[in-house]
């Protein structure tokens, strides 16, 4: 079986429930040339090496294939641009989102996060059948990110549709997918852009205490973001910061239900949650693939020369299950000591929302385990979202006594 056909099988929806045996096949060739001239990197050391390589470009404008719908504007979010522009925008965003400029922002949210989680569980605590996605994992982080940005709670259903269309277009393949898939994502991007612009405009004159207001009125050492840069940053937070946390919480609950001894242990040892979430980020991460990277110049990885201009796909979830890096990698082990996973990436694009996602997931899983009464999976495996990039169940139905 060739590496190309292995990749195609991974991207096919039939592999969504369990792509890990296919990742093992892919790792036999750490840097694999594909039929279209692109390269797939699937092993831990090689992924880490290239993520720290200054000749790797993250700028989607350098791609020869269609640009992701979420980035089809002149000002992509900083996750998809290169230094020095990336560094300036990331510093501006981080001034208002976490350490070192606002070190207490995330930890100070713990009481509010716990209150939101408790309220959501109250709504279904006495219900026999629960959908962890619709009833909990979606509304929790979306409520948090809307509060941070200053998005009215009543508007959440509007951008739920937009985000779904954008996520569905992430893995667009011009060879197999209808153009409508990309067009729907592009239209959703335009609608979301216009909506965020409408929220941003009045904040220049009447700033509040939300993130949009702080970005719009920041005169720090790096200057001020343009409105387009603010909108792109907000767009990134809404999509990446929310969608990944939904998957992380849902994957976490699914994993615990498949490992009842660990679930019971978490009930008995609440402090286990920190290590458990780190292992979850390795074992069932919310982001499996980084599909849009390019080589600025020739790059040598694992004795393979990747020519300048080549597109590169990074299989993060495969790297985090690499047996050359992790002992017994297919075992879920919250006691794992050496756990430098790729769940939040690595290098200059390490997920800047990681501290918030960690805390949200720690609180969410702790409270679910504490309060649900003998939860059981209704269907295993559950139905999955279409995307192989941001991988997680679209529904996770459980029964409780």
C-alpha cells in the first residue's frame, strides 16, 4: 500500500472514528512524497524539527492550492502568516489574552467557568439521555469566547452556522469535492467578517471591557491593529479557539467512558485532572492535521529534500502516537511522565489559547464525572464530524441512571 493511498484513506470519512492504525502505516515513511508533489510528515521528531525550521512558511498566500475559506482575504489571521508580521500581531493579541501582559486573565476566569459548567449540567442532570456535544461541549466554550470578545449571547446561533460551514470547507479537495463546499465556506467567512466589523466599529468611540474593545483602543509598543487585523484575530478566536475546545471536551468524555477505571479514579482523585487532560491532548487531540504549510527554500528532513515551494502537511496526531517518542503510545495513561505532546502544535505557532482550553476542559470533565450518574455510551463509535483536520464527534449520546 503506497503512502499516497494511505493518506487518502485517512482523509476519507470511513477512517474518522479510528485513524490511528493508518497513522502507523504512514509513519513507515516519515516524510512521504504525494502524487500532487506535496509532502506528508508523520513522525514526532520530524514534525517537531520542521515546526521549528525558519524556512517553513505558514502564510496561506504562498499556497498553490485553493486558500482555506476562513483565510480568503488580504489579511489572514496571524496563525497563517510568517514573522515578522506574525510576531507583531501575536504580541498584540497576547497583551490582552494572557501572560505575560495579563497573567491573571485565564486563572481569574475559573469561578465564572465553573458557574457556566454547573448551570449547563443542572439543565440535564436529571435527564436520562444526554448529548454531550449539543447540551454541553458546544454551549460551554462558545459562551466563554463570546463573553471575552463581547459578542451578544443572542447572536450565538448565527455564527454557529457560519463556523460549521467554515470548518466543513477546511479539508476541501478540488479533485473530489463540489465547488459548493468551498463557496459555502467563503460565504460564511464573508458573513462572519461583516458581522464582526459591525461589532467592532462602535467600540472605537465607546470602548467596553471586552477583547474587541481592548484591541481597538490599544496603543502599546507595537502600535495598534488595523480593523482588518482585529477582525481576523477575532475570527481566529471564534473558530479555532472554540471548535478545538468542543472537540477536546467531547473526545475527553468519550475516552473516559471507554476507560471506566480512569473515570472512577478521577472521581476519587480530582487532582488527576491536570495530567489527564495533558494525556488526552496526546491520545485524542482536537487537531489532527496541519494541512497548509509551504517550504520557503529547500528543506532537508529525515534525509529527504523538500524542494522550495512544496506544500507540506503535518500529521500532528500521528506524531503524538509515535512509538519512537512515547512508550506504549496507544495506551491512555494519565500517569505518563514524559508527555511533550503535539496537541497544541509546537514552535512559533504554539496555540496561544492553550491555557484557556486546558482550564475549560479540566473544569468540564471534572464536573461531568462528579455529577453524572453512572453514564454509559449509547453508540460506540459515535458519529463524527466530516473534517479530518479538526476531528471530534458531532454527537455523543450518553445514558445515565
